[in-house]
């Protein structure tokens, strides 16, 4: 059964409030390499969970053009630019995606120099693996020779979206390269699912974890990459088949509740809602675009119901696994604690924005 559009809108308002209310309570102490405190929870911190959160807000603003949301986004970026931005790595690149989307719509002159500088440094200075992959370094750890599927959402989409909006097609080309090299090493040819990571040091996929949120990053960001009209047709066709192979493996793994488990093919692992939201977003979007069939849409709507069931009265998404490093074994993933986060809020926002749009379209056509 599908929800009502009014129910979705109410939940979206709650999700925005839940996102902006997030505060670090001291539970996770993760100091950065430069000695500063790491805050992966509070909305006002510049890190990857907040970057994904901002992307959810930007996509919601893009749909409804709510001036209050635009003020919220612009105020967040203005404060951080005035205070000075953190050092560049893959994860600190994540907030640039929402800024690129915002600038592409408003052309506000405040943001292009910030975006250009970051893109230039990412292209010039970001460490690379063999074969040119962006090495997944983070604020508190350098990871030599490692590629993670998270990278495509945290940095690849920014290069593609800003490259197209600014006419800098070399950035789009680099984004395409990253999607292709990551697909080469992270997509599992046996199942169609994606492994969390790959290292050139020993040339292996670590624990061979078919980790749900990592797979959800892929489902979501391939479809968002397809919004870039500069994408070569051959790349679009190739990634479409990669996506179809992944979804064919995903559909039988959906649980009775409509959710997916944090290790997709491991019944001992818990159901995880940020990944479920990312999958539901991608499945509904792909079905709308004609990439997937009715079974994709049906699974997507079941995922939406699972997401709605896990949003509390304060607009906080529950049953979200905390930020997940590269695990040495599968038990590592089973043991990741649950914690409300910006990416949990944002993936739910993306999911419900897509659901609301389809419900409104169907209502108008009825």
C-alpha cells in the first residue's frame, strides 16, 4: 500500500528538523589527523555525514523552492566559508555536492570561487591509487592504495555535477573515470552486488563485505550521475547494466519489513534504514525513468514504508548504522552501533522526495 502525499510532506518537514537538531553528545570521539576534534554528528560540522545531509536538503529545496530551505543552506555555507574550510580529503569533499547543486540553480557569485578552488585541488592534489582511482583518505586516517564505494557519492558526483554546471567537462571526464575504475574493482561479478572496498596492497576486497549502505551509495549515485547530460552514451549504457545486475541481486534480499540488512546477504546482520532509504530512492527513480520494471517499483514502495516506520515523532531516522570504516571481517559490520546521523536523515529525504513526486504525478494523471 502506498502512503499519501500529505503524509510524505509531513515526514519531510520532520526530517529537516531532525537533521538540523543533530548534536554530538560525546559518544564517538574520533580526533582528526591535524589534532582537531572530529564531529560526525552535529549538523554544523563540515564532514561527510553533514555533506550528505545537505544534499538531501538541496534536493528537497530543488523540488519545492522553499525560501527557508535556501536560507538554511546558504547560511550554513556562508558560516563555514567565513570561518575557513577544513583540509581536503574524500570525505570533506562531500559538502561540495550540495553547494554545486545549489549554485547550478541560483548562479550566486559567492559560491563559484569556492567550488572552483575545491575542484582544482581535488584534481591536482588528491592522492591516487594505481590506475588513477581516488584514494579514500579521510580526516583521521590515510588509506594508501584503497578504493571505497563511498568515494563515488562523496566526490565523484560533485565532479560530475559541478563540471556540467560550470562547463568544465574535464571534471565530468574525471567523474566518469572514477565510476569506471571503481566498478572494475568493487563490483562483484559473481553476484552483481558491490564490495565495500579494494586495496592494491595485496590486491583484494578486504572482508568481501557486500555492505548495504555502500551498495546504496552506488544505486543512488549511478542514477544521479545519469542526470548529467554530458555523460557519454557508452558509459550510460555500461553503468545501466551494472545497475541492473546489482538490483537483480538486491530484490530477493529485501526482508519482510521492506528493509535490507546491513550485510545484504547475511541473515545474522541487522536491518539498516539508511541503506533501505537509498535503495528505495534508486528503485523508484529507476522505475520512473524506465530503467527498471514494476518489480523495481514494488520493492521501492516497500522500502518507503520501512523508512516511514523508522522515523520517530521528532523526525529522527532510527536504526541507522554509524559511520563504517573498512572492516577486517564480517563481524565488524554486524557490530557497528546504531546512531542517528545526517546521512540517515538525507537518504530518507531523498527517498521521500522521489516518492512524493511520483504520488503527485499519479494524482494529477488520475
